[in-house]
């Protein structure tokens, strides 16, 4: 071991032995510190992971969705619009979508009813998302009865349950065939919820949207890039809200840590005097204190971050998933994929380790430069 | 235990730094492991079935917030949809998350 | 040989409460001798001692350690000289509470960063030499006055300094322990070290091993 490392090791030994003298207090500090890092890191990792997942999943969403607006509200769109669009350059395919919501008073949950484009479902049957199956305790072969828009009872037989590893996008889905859908909601033939267009060349999407708004003035196009942007912003905003809520406790901790780290007791001042008198340099004293701050904050950072990693990616962020997911009855059960953004981790590291270390070292500066003969007086 | 016999080797007490430094080293190691784990597992293979479903059904949104239509299909909603669906729905706009819906909407 | 040339020391210089603790002291302290600075409290003996031990600087005058002039040296060099040349035994021992006897004794060597095993060996050997072998792992706050004193002596001797400085070493000891302490001091002199003590305790100044007693009053040397 080089002289430099050996010297740092001695300083670390001393500073840890000093901390060990007030074990309870210092462990308590470390615990609170770790908890703060844990909460921040959990929010960060969870939001980051969801953001990445939303981006990857919705890459496959339709390039353009055309909604009809009536008096400022989303309305059904006639199939004739498909013909009016005709042959817009760049549009590879166009089709009408049928989907809507159904509020199930039995469990106070909102379902999303949807007609799949390329899958035949027998009349009177449905395919349910894993979230619905769990909430209502359903399996293939079970029946579920809903009251339709006209007040009649519709009994659907569960033909299948969607894969549970796709719950993030399908927890509340309820797939039925077109005829059942129209009969259940009372939607006339020739009407769709909205239209979806496939545009192969991403460069042409904006052009297509411009043409559509001229051709169909009572519609608004929703582009896939807007969808992706919406989700990108959403998780940033949710993360921001949690950070704001945490700011209060963070501030309390900062005050506590500042007081703890910077308030030098007479006892500590005397010890610094002793160390200087027996031959420690001012720089040694400052380095020793630096190690105290660095080790405590690094320890808290590592503990907090590791706990957060396990919490988010192995325990599905169980602690505050309800907060981030909203107030829905149907929670999708899913395990976030471990997407970690190096820059975010670096930022977290900087904002947790650096201030505490500075708060420890700065006040020592003055005490360490006092004359060593103070201990003689 | 110590100094009991003259010929005993000099007493070598544990250094105060040993255990904490070892723990810190283990922590750093685990930290690296998380980065490796993220690099290894953090891709879209586990999302394959969801991605396929999105493409097949033409889905536009995540089923994260199913309480109301403007949160369920966030990207399809407009600014004025709030308070029209679930009577207990909370707005996804900042003010909506901080202020509860009007009392008359909360009656069953 | 330590040479003090017209040494004066003022506190709060230039302020209304300016106070000269030491005035125009000229002294030679010879090697391998026991020198005692005697005088009532406030006579300036501790201030003088701290200047000799490089803990503080004189306001005016020069201190020569051998051929080297200490007065003009920057703090880093003073610290180095203090570490290599002087060992300190303080009035209240000034051990660091909460640490073990061994840790306390090893502290002066930390900035030098010797091999840890060798350092433990050196410190343990010293402690055994002073009959503290069984207390190595005890916390210092559990020690009796005499044990704390001996721990402080071991700490002062760890870096093998040529000169040992003790400020009122017997102030917290009873007569028997004070005499014991003076025996140790005599042995250290026999081992070739220079010792400088302050005390107003007759057990110290009247001890047979003491070579020279310097009396101070109001910051000035009175008589040999």
C-alpha cells in the first residue's frame, strides 16, 4: 500500500472510531439519510422505467388517429370519412376503430371495450384483460352480465384471458366482436369511434396530418409522436409532484444534517486542538473530517439506492405504485423493467453526497486553523 | 484475552475502518451489479408480448390510470374532459391532483 | 540545545485588553537535562512552554532549536518539527475519550502513516514498558489518574521525540503518583532525552533528578 493510501486509511480509522462513540445517534442519522435517498431513488427509478416502457410500447401505436369533434367534444365518426380521405399520399392503410368505456358498478371500475381488427370473436363471447379477470375472479368459461345502453342484460362468456405479462397495456381491456359492440352500446352501423391511419414513412406523417385538417375540418388528428410526448411529459410531471412532496422532508433533513455536521461542539474543538498539538497538520484534520462526511453520505447513497433498486425492480415499487398509478380500481400488475439512466443516478449521487460532505468539511476549516496551543490554556 | 502472557504475539485489535470499508466495498460492488443487471435485462424482450398487443389492437395508451377516460386514454383526451366520467375521478392536471372534486359529485 | 532570545508574547495585541504573558525572556535549555519552569498561575510558564514546543509563536524574539531558527518557519514546518522533535504531556492528559488506550497512543503516528502492524507493535511495547499491557484495549475514560498519565506519556513517546514537554503533569495526581511520575521522568533522562516541565508542585521542583529550576513571575525570569 502506498504511503498516501495508508495515511487515508489511518484517517478513516480515526473518523470511524470517533463516529462509533455515538453509535445510536450516528446510525439514526444514517438511517434517516438512507430513507431519503431511498425515496428519491425509488421515484426516480420507477418513473424512468415507466417512461422508457411507455416509449417502447407505444412505438407500435397507430401513426395517426383521426377524431371527430362536435361542439368541442369527441364524437363518433361516420365511415364515409374513410372514403373522403380517399387516397392521401403516404397512407398505407386506414380503418375505423371501435372502442369505448363501460363503468361496472359492481366493482366501481372502468373497462375499455374494444373490437379487435383481425381476430374473430364469437357472438356472446369476450376476451378479458388480466386485470379484469383478477378483479372479478374470472376464468375461461365464466359468464359476466352487463346492462346495455338500452337497459337490456347482455351475458358474455369469457373465451380467453389476455396474457398477464401484457397487463400494462391491457389490464382493463374487454374484447368483443363488432356486432355485439354495436348492439351493446347502440351504435349504428357505419359509425366508428375514431379512424386510424398507418403511415409508413415517418417523414410524411406531418404532411398527412396537414392534408387531413384541410380535408376534414371537423376532425383533429392525433399523431403517434404526440402520444409519445404526452407520456414522456406525464412521468416527468408525476415525478416532479412526488419530488415536491418530498421537498418538505428533504428540507427538514438538510437542516438536521447541517446542524449535525456543522455544529462543532466544544468537545470536538478540543479534540482538534489535541490532534494538532500531537503533530497532526491542519490538512490532516480537514481530510479526516472529509472522510467522515464522504463515508456517511456515500454509505447512505449506496444503501438507499440499492434498497430502491430492489424495491422497484424486484418488489414492483409496492410502496408508492398506488400513488403513481392514480386512483384507479383496476391496477395493472406488472414488473418494471430495469431501465437505469446513468445521468439521473449521477445527479442523485451528486445531490445526496456532495452537500453533506461540504457541510461537514466547511465548519471544520475555521476550527482546524486555530492555534494548537489552545489546548494548553 | 490480551497481555495475558509475555510470549503472546502483540495484540492486534480490529481496526475501526475494516468492517465499514468492507461493507462500503460490498455496496459499491452491488451498485455495479445493478448497473450490469440494468444493462442486461433492461431491454424490450420482456415487453415483446405487450408490444405485439399494441400493434395488433392499435392501442394508444397505457392502462395505468383506469379511473376516467381522460386518464385511461390520456393521449386521446382533450382539455375539457375532466369531471365527466367517474364521480370520484381526480384530475390529472396539477390543480386537479391537489383539489378534490366538488362535493356534490362525491355523493353516490 | 534550545535558545530563547528576548522572547515576548502578547495576547490581544493592539486592543484595550492587551496583555503581555511573557516579557523579554532569554534562556538556554541544555540537552539531556530536566528543566522545571516554576511560578504561580499566570506567571507565563505555560505560554513559554507552548512557544518552546512550537505550539505557538513569540510576538518578538527568536527561538533557536540547535542551529535552526524556529521563529520564521511556516506552520507546516512547525508541525513537522513538533511531530519529530517534541512529545507533549498535557495538564489534563488530553486523551481522546471514547477511543481505546492503544488508539490514543498511536494517534501521533497517523499522519506519518507507518505500517499498521509495526505501529501496533511499537505502541504495545511502549505500553507494556509502562505497565499498561493489560489496559491496551480499555477505553481511556475507564482509566485511573495514574493510568491516564502513563498513557499520555506513552503517546508523547511514540514518535521517539528528543524533547519531552510536560505542562503541570502532577496537577491531577496524588503525592505517591507524583513521585512515581518523577521516577519515570528520571528514567527518561537517563535514556538520553531532554525534559522541560512546568509546575508549582514542590514534588516536581524538589525531585533529585531535576537539573535546573527556573522561576517565573509576571512573565519574567526571576532567578535560577
